[in-house]
C-alpha cells in the first residue's frame, strides 16, 4: 500500500476522524495490529467458507453413496 505524501490519511473510529500523522508511535502500532487482525479475520472467514463448501460437497457425495447402497435389494 503506497502512501500519498500530499494528502493526510484520515482514520475514522466510532464516527470520529483522526489524522494518521498526528498519531503517536503507540497509536500507530495499535492501528497496525487492528488492521492486521482485520486482514487475518477476513482470511479466516474466507477459509471457513471454503471448508464449509467442501464439507457440504463431501456430505452430498456420502448421501448419494448411501442412497445407491440402499437401492440395492438382496437377491433371494
């Protein structure tokens, strides 16, 4: 992510706007932690979606396989 040196970056928290360059070092680090955790949460949600679709697909295959087995009647 490139930074525009001509324009101040505005951070909005709870409806209040802050200028990033006015943050102290601790506030900048905390903001980076929050941003990093947001990225990780989004990535985890994406992974959960993929896992759920995969699980649903395998469950569907299992149900189909069970229907195939129950359709077979024993010969007498």
